[in-house]
């Protein structure tokens, strides 16, 4: 099994390599292994650790009542990660591993942000596979014009069907299974960027190939993160041409 929270780079990365940076008692620490794929591309995967700022609520009970206080601190965190920066993505297996997006983004000169996935689009794509099936569908439907009220439905196993995705409901999570590139794959994909393969994705190269082929066409950055760096770069080039 391999599961990741997928993030996308906003700009093309000139140097897609990732090197290990592990020194005693030094954070952040990144342990990286390069995996050469049959098509000549390189995928990187490994572990990472960092100290991150945290906030937690402390609760005190005294004679006057219950008092809460927000306390700031530092916490050691660890994650497993995989990346294909040639294709512009990285995934971490824990939500508190998203610090790695900022760290690698700063090193590569771009913003790396958690992706959004068009699950209904992916489900429609799967419908072209004669052997594809759904084992989970989680969907929402707005009940008013302002989206203040929603109705959610979750179906599992025999009650879940690819044909029921789309329409008036938005599919937020899909459990899927089908034969892809000669191998059986079974997993789940969520609009929040979570992608897991329970069968068929143990090898780093295979999992990366699946992301590149099957998931990236339906993945995008949230609208507020699109274009800014690229627009700034284009403006600089236009200004340089005008000099």
C-alpha cells in the first residue's frame, strides 16, 4: 500500500533532483533515494523529519470555572514522501508533513501547494475501462443557492456504482478498482488531494507512473495559487524584451 497527500508545483522546476540532507540533530532532515524508471525518468522517495510550530489548548479548572489557554510550542514530525518533480508533484503520507511542500518549494524556487482533484472527472474517465468498478462513492449536493446546507451520501461495495457519479451531486471521494497497464489496482482518490493504492502501488516507480498517467490530468492547484509566479516571470520577460 502507498498513500499520499498530493501537492503540485506552480512553475516548471529546472532541477528536478532531490538530494539527501541528514546531519546529526539537524532539522529539517530529508532522506532521499532515486529510482530509475524504464522510460529513463527518475522518481525520488524517502523519509523526512522537521520541527514545526504548534498550538494546543490547555484547560484549567479552578474555583471560578473552566479556563482555556492557547499555548505555542514546537513538535517533532515525521513523514514518508514520494516525488516526480519533472512532472511537478510531491506527495506526503501525513497531513503534518506538508511542511515539506514549503521546504522543497523554497529550494526549487516555486510554490508547492496541496492539489485539488476532480473526482467526477476521474470517475468519468474510468467508465471507459470495461473492467473498472467502484467500491465507495462519497457525494455531496447543495440544498440552497448559497451552499449553506448540504446533503451527503456514502455508499460502499455493491451499493456503489461508477454510473452514479456526476449529475447533480459532486463526488468528493471514490473507491475504485480496475486493471491498469496490465496490473490490478485498487485504491481511493479524494477531491482534497488524497490518493491511495491499496493494491498495485507498492513500488515507487509504479505508483509514480499511476499518478502521472491517471491522476495528474484531473489534478490542479486551488485557484488562488494559480499563475502568480508565472505571471510575474512573463512580466519580467516582456520588460526585458522592451529594453
